């Protein structure tokens, strides 16, 4: 039960704190405007999709277990 409470606390903190993608989007929106920041938003979304695809295909496990494939 103690580990679960720690997990919930970390999950809540992760959800509430903005990450680098949010900070980049806010910075681009303030400096360049909403329309010009859409390229950054699209890039972030594509990067998240790429990470999800790699995770779904278990390619990450292969790279982590094989030093030759990782290098």
C-alpha cells in the first residue's frame, strides 16, 4: 500500500507539472503567435506517435538488450 501511495503521488505530480513540450509550445506561441507555433505542436505530436509505435512493436526491448543494435 505504501508503494501505491508513492505511485499515485508521482503520477499526480507528473500530470500537474508542465513538461518541455508544453514549455516549448507556450514559448513559441508567445514569441511567434499561434499559427507559427503549430509546426512545433505537429512535431511534438509526431515524436510522441513515433515513441508509441516503437514501444508497441517492442523495438525498444531489442535495442536495450542488444549492444550491437543499440550502437
